[in-house]
């Protein structure tokens, strides 16, 4: 099968990360015989400057005609791009793994958790108004939204360590978080094989620092998930390593957790691993959606090559304590894939 992948390079460090990631994709084609058609599409700040819109119709059309999208970070227009795309394609599950990797300075070792964040509701829906110095925002939470994210998280936990914590603040936000907590509790009854518990978001934020190794799957609402996943990324070594997936029933977009990092953009020193691991998540999703073993192999090979490259510790970007350029780290991961296949 030939996969049509829409590539949004994005702003800031995005295009640099995309170049490095393309080396990995090309190597996958060479090593596994994967057939990829990479279609470049524009979105973000630079696109806005050039075309007058951050998300042109042409981009949306191309995404609709593709199997999946790989996206770099975008700048100021992020809300007009990714938040809109999440709504448009109903990408309700934002999946953000945080895993300890070799040789990466981290707060705690032995972490392997995934944050499953509801991706289409909550305060990020954008229902906000201001009148005469009074600002109001609506927190939209639906039973349907809670149920589908809970089910997604429970299914994921079945393929992992079978442990879920639902994170909320139902003691204060009794109605909105109350609905979320109640729905998670109800769904948990369908999954007796999975250890289910709940935690208030403030306590969860603390435990992510204190004992992150105790978490397996965290399921939570949109805003809490956004904040906790940046925290989790830092606990295991920083945003440069943090991948993410926006998953719906029909389509998915894969992108780094972080923003476009204007402070280091244009220097060629950004860590490409967050985008390379996002590509690995994309292949895992394609494998499940199209029952394609080769995509699963691709995902495993990329993950293994990233781990071994870090273990080797010779080609590292400055955020990992090295002096390598973005493209050099991408190239080393690609050549590591070849070494793994030859061994
Ligand atoms: P946003 O609000 O859009 O998330 P931001 O500017 O607040 O963006 P990021 O762009 O996520 O934050 O960057 C936060 C910090 O992490 C910056 O110092 C940035 O250089 C660093 N950083 C982010 N991504 C990477 C990366 N891939 N490699 C190295 N450093 C990174």
C-alpha cells in the first residue's frame, strides 16, 4: 500500500526538524520497501505572511486526501492551525507519551507513561467574550466527549501496564469535572482488568515530579492535559524529545509537543527527535488502521534507532549536552536504522 502523508513543516525550528525527519522517512522506504508519497503543504505564520491565511483551503484539501499528516510546530497562529484542525477532523484524542530514554538527563529514571488528553472540548473550544472589563469563557464538557476519550484511554491501557488514573478537579468544578469523573468511572466498569483510580489535577502535577514512575495511562480533559504533558516531557528530559498524536476515528495528525522555539530557530541546533518519534507514532497508527505489519516494523525500527543513538551518545544536539546539528542527529538515526537491520 502506498501512503500519502501530508507534511506541514511549520515555523521556527519546524522546517529544520522536518528536513532531519525526512532522512528517516527516506531510509524507511529504502530499508523496508515502504511506499510513501510525501506532500508538502503550508500552514502557520510564514504561510499567513505569504498567502494571508494561516490555513489555506488547499492545505485542508490535501489533508483530506491523505492517509495522515506529519506536522512541525507553528508559531503565533497555532490556534488558527492545529486547534482548528483538531475540531475540523474531530481528532479527539491527544496522545502524549513520556518515556525515559538512555543518556538523557532527567528528573527521575524508569518513567513510561502516556497522557491521553481530550482534544476538542473544554476551555480551548474558544467560547470567550469580553464586555466592559469582564471576560467570560465557557468550559464545554460533554458526556460523549468524556466517554470516547475514556474508552480510548482504557483500550490503550490494555496494551500497556493496565493502569489508569483519571485526572480532574471535581471537588471544585463539580459540574464539568463531575461529568468527566463520573463518565470515566462508568466506563471503568467495562474494563475490570484495568486498575482504575482518580486524582485531583494539583496532586497529579505534584506526583508527576515526586513519583512519575508510578503512572501508566493518565486520562484527562483538554487544558489539564496540555499543562501536564509539558511537565511530563520535562520530567523525562525535555521538550526536544516529546512526540504527540492527535487521533480521530478517521484521520490523525502527528506533531511535536513543543512550540516553534523562536529562541533557537534558524541555528540548525534543534533536537529533531520530537518530530522523528511523532513519525514513529504515525506508523504505529497506520499499522493499526490498515492492518499493515510493515508500518509496525517501521515504528519499532525508528524507536529502536532513537534509543540506540542516544545510548551511543556520539551525535547529540545541544539540549542533550552535545554539539551536533539537527540534520546530523537525523542522519545518525537514519544510519542507525540501517545498522539495526543489517545486524
Ligand atoms: P508555545 O507556547 O507555542 O508552546 P514556547 O515558545 O512557549 O511555544 P517552545 O517553543 O515549546 O515554547 O519552547 C520552549 C523551550 O524549549 C525553548 O527554550 C525552546 O528552545 C526549547 N525547545 C523546544 N523544542 C525544542 C527542540 N526540539 N530542541 C531543543 N530545544 C527545544
